[in-house]
C-alpha cells in the first residue's frame, strides 16, 4: 500500500532502501508482519517515511501519505 501511495515500482523501492528486489517481493507477498530481517524492515520503513509515508498502529494498522 505504501508503494502505491508513492507510485513507486518494487524496483524503485528496493533501490531507494538498499535492499534486494526479492526482499521487497517477499515482504509484499504476505498479510501481516513481513518475513525479513530487522535491518531490512528498518531500511524500508525509513525510506518510506522519508518520502512522507506515515505508519498507523491503531485500528488494525495501515499507512497514509503525510500531506
């Protein structure tokens, strides 16, 4: 969902976060907590937040684009 808000491809997110494309695809292939290392999760989250994505912890979670 976060990638969609930014209109980024999986390749763009992988490059910006410094992780492999297969890592992004694996993270996006499941509902719930992504299967990845803490370092990769932090890299992706930091990259998305730097682009204005806000992670929502309440009401089941989610993301939104900061305006």
